[in-house]
């Protein structure tokens, strides 16, 4: 079969399948369940690179890993957030157009990341330390947090979620330097994710 098959890509596939499940939840109007799937995809993405680094890979295996990771990210952190917000806003025209713009920005960023990452790996064998712009994976932390807090405080979650998509789309393509989080930063994100999980479980209906 076409493709590369080893344990380094398994977590990427799990994250993508979780997002596919989330898309089905979102289209059924089960927003909280869809957000939980988005968070699962975020956790998978957080650790798939670490797992890949445990194996000595050929040049083609590394290139395949870059491509498959970004293709999965487009579904997980591009398509799924856009659909969640569109359904949250009851399919309004504004949410449709903003979601489309957000998805386009995510697509452009991921395509550019692939080009940049291949060039970086040709120059260096170390891990990436700096991102340009906001990574699309940030949607897995920011969107559930916003909607969870909005529900808790009785704020208009649909309008705030649309505003968040606009902000994230702009920062996806803005070339500011962002240091890749080290272990303390990752622990902080996991703790924030745990708090979001508890918040969402108060409304979820799987």
C-alpha cells in the first residue's frame, strides 16, 4: 500500500479520527461533544512529534511525517473549529464566511509550515524551537476555553467564538516569533486543558 507505516504516525491518525467523530457531533448540534473531540486531537498532536523523535527515520519517512501531520491538522484544527462555530451560530451567514476565511488561513499557514520545516530539517537535525505566527493547534486550547467560560458566565458564545476565529486566522498568518513551549509550558497547557474538560463535562451529552 502507498504510504509509510510505523508507530510514529499512529497518534496522528488517532487525532484525525477523533476530529472526524467531532465533525459528526458538531453537525448533529452536539457542540460540547465536538469540543471534547477537538481537545483529544490537541493532546494527540502535542505528543506525536515526541513519539516520532524516538525512531531514526529515513528522509522520506520524515517528509511523509511532515505532510501527514499538516494534513491531519487541517482537519482537526481547521475544518472542525470552523464547523463547530458555524453550528454554534446556527449556521448564520456571518459564521459561514468567517469560518471559510479561518479555514483558508489555516490551510495557507500549514502549507507554508511544510515548506519551511523541510528547509529547516535540511539545515539542522535538532527540534524546532521557534514558530512564526500562531500554530493552528492552538484552536484545541482556545476554542473550548472560550465556549466553556461563555457558558459559565452566560456570555454570547456564538458571537465570541466568531470573534476568536477572526483573531486566530489573523495570527496564523502574522509572522511574529513564538517560542515553542518547553516542558513547564506543556504542563501548563495540560492543566488548562483539564480545567476546560471539567467545565465542558458540566454540559456534555455524549
